[in-house]
């Protein structure tokens, strides 16, 4: 698995975790902030490896 594939997988996993936390009766604001911060850091790293439109296409949420 390449670094780009690992970053995309991590980004998607964090997105799932964020959605899961938001569905809770009382979402943990601190946990959400940490997840979003981590997701943004992963996105920034991905943009270093994939320029412009390619990075945006890689992060399109899958329909499930």
C-alpha cells in the first residue's frame, strides 16, 4: 500500500468516526475537534503528494 493509499484510507476512517460521533445523542465536542484536526492534517499531507484536482478527487466520499 502506498503512502497516498494509506492517507486516503485514514481520511475515510476519520470521516466515518466523525459521522458516528455526530450521530450520538450527546456528541463529544472535544473528540470531534480532535478528529477534525487529525483529518485536516491527513488532508494536508495528501495534498503534498497529490497536486490540485487529483487530491480532491481522492477524497470524494464513497457512497455506502
